[in-house]
C-alpha cells in the first residue's frame, strides 16, 4: 500500500530558532506583563504598563501547555494518515535511584498526559477561565525498561542495540546517572544510542551537528531547547543581543551557547575559571545560568531589563520546611527579580520545559521515521 505524506509537516530540530519569528526590536520589559489565555497560541504576553519594579515571571505552565497542544495536533495528523501509528519512546534505567525514578515518572506521565475525568458544569466554566487545569493528552507510547544495579556495561549496550534495531521505537533515552555496582562508561553508553533515536540530543553526532549549526538535522538537548522556547515567549529577539551563559556542561551550557550563537546572538560562556563574572553578567541582555551553585548570581550583577533563565536546581537548609530544606536556583531570585525584565522561577521554571522538549523531540523523530520510509518507497 502506498503511503501518502501530503500535508505532513516536519519541523526543524529546534523549535524554529530562526530570528525571523521574533520581533525586529526588543520591547521594553517594563511594558510587558502576562496576559490571560485568549485562544491565540502565539500570545503569552501583552504590552501593558507594570505596576511595580518586579520582573515578569515567565508563564512556564502556559508555555508547556502550548507545546503539548501543538504536539497533540501533530500526533493526531500522523495517526489519521497512518492508522495504528503512534510515536514511541523508551526510557532505559540502570539501578533504582529515587531521583531517577521521580524524573522517569514525570517523563512517562507527560508522554500520555490526560485528566481522569472531563470537566462538567462549573468545572467547565473554570476550565475556560484557567486552561492550565486541562491536561493535554499527547498520545506518545512510552515504555520504562529498568535493568538491575548488577548490570554490566555489555548488557546495557545490548539493550540499547535492541532498541536501536526496533523500528516501532522512535526515541530512546538512557537515564543518567547509571546506578550499577559495575563500572560503566557513560560516554560509551550515550554514544551507543542511534543518532536517529537520540531524543536527549547527547550523542557526539547530534552535539557535533548542533555545534556546526545543522539545526534541522539533529536533536537538541531538551533543557537548552526549552530555554529557547521560553526566551521566544518573551517577544525579545535573540538576534543582535549579548547573551551570557554560565556553565559549560554537555547537557546545558555548551548546547545553550550553540543555540544562542546560531540564533545570531553574541555569546559569552562563563565558567569556574572566569575571573570577572559579575562584570560579564552585567553585560547580558539574555542570561542563562546552569552552574549548579545555589544563588551564586546576585541581583545587583544583572543588567536592568535582562531576560534571566535559571536552570539551576539546588537544595539549601530551611528550618521552616518539613524536609529541612528548600529548592533554589543558581540565581538569587528575590534580588534579580527587581532588575530583570523577565525571569524564570525555581522550582517550576525550566524543569517542566525540559520534559516538554523531550516530547517534542520524540514526535519529531516519529515524523522523520515516516519521511524516511516514504523516501525508500
């Protein structure tokens, strides 16, 4: 049977990092505040005078909702054209770490998110006034494969090869860290994932393509991709801006630098050896922080009106909390909030976007699979 691909739209690797999608001029942050959902998926903020000096806290939950709605429509188009077809994701875990179990359950829930009951009566009215109460079912088949902590490197590699060769699986992520009593080379395992299924974007093939600007032929790591989506939602054009990235990890800092660079920003990467960090931060129109140090960036360092994206997740002592600790980012929120134009909260900021981008990459992988099959016919 001939497969028809008419009308199937394949998006680029990133959520369209082209600066043409952004306004030509940077709007005044003091004139932007969050707007309520009005049915236009491209509108998260409206121009309006702020009543205080505080920054606009980026509407992360709403942005995640927009992404999920878009993915749901794309999956529906694929399943309408190819009966029984569904994007498929496998999460491979070694060991039984509590933090890994939590991360994995979040990913699996996002893959096929759906509210138990449809709202009725007063709930329906509440849904129209606050659409964040409605879960968006994306329709991705997600499977969790857990290997025991006695697993050897060879056994992990065999499991990866098995998924690589399974045409019904379109995305594979290996949950890190690998919790095994045996030595396992993380780099070897990461690079064993087929680049066509590497929806985490961590293999050297995908990293190399990103560094060369081949954004339409790779998978981008999910956290930087989510950061770019949040920046776009501000309406601030990346092109021509001075961006500063603190941190150079393979998961966040390095790919974030590449994404900003290929979106035509002038990018400075800072790290543990940077001597004049406050001065560098003070030049940033766009600041992305992923250093892993609690509240290291002080508000007085931040340029007035800057976009601040905080990727940090740290635990600090807090006697007022039942757990004895609380979660903070890498940016001192209270002081930076008084100078930034836009800022992401921690918790509840970049984290949900990371999961949403994993779903985005999985859907893209399924689309590419269909296109490859079509080209082989």
